[in-house]
C-alpha cells in the first residue's frame, strides 16, 4: 500500500470509529504532536496515550468534531494532508478552520503526526 493510501485508510477508519484498523496503521510508539493552543494540545507518545488519553479528552469538548481531508501530497516518507476541521463545541458554537497534517511513514506505519492549524478559532468556540 502506498503512503497516500495508508493515510486515506487512516482517515476513513477514524471517521468510522474502526479502532482496530486505525490502531494497526500506527507504530506502537507513534509521536502525536498537536498545537499547544488546541484543547489538550501537546505531544503524546504511544498508541495508548494518543487514542486513549488525547483523543477522548480533546473530543469531550465538542458535540461534533470532523477532520475532513481535501488534498493529500506524498513527499517521500512524509505525507501532507490539507483539509478542514469542522464541528460544534459543547457551547453550541460552530467552527470551520483549515489544517495541515504532516505524517512520517516508516515501514508502512505512521511514526509521527504533526498538526498545523489556527487553534485560536477552535478555542474561541469553547467560550
């Protein structure tokens, strides 16, 4: 499977809450780096910390939170995804903000994720 196909499969599995699939696409010691200004932002190491700590805590701030990929670009062992975060906070405020995600792929596994977005707009929806 190409790196682009791996990342597409990851987004689809995550959207469909197919935990077995999205976990299998990630390295056991994945490094997940989000903007510090994001809810629960920072760096998380390992599948358990990312998917059992970061995501449940971050998503608890929202009634809806969607990461919608629009463009996927392969750069050797990196894949860049440009898209939009759309959702509704627990305060019933909508947001729509662009993002760039950069993935490092090694041995057909996601080794690292880096997020770039206007986290301030997402934070504003929480107030």
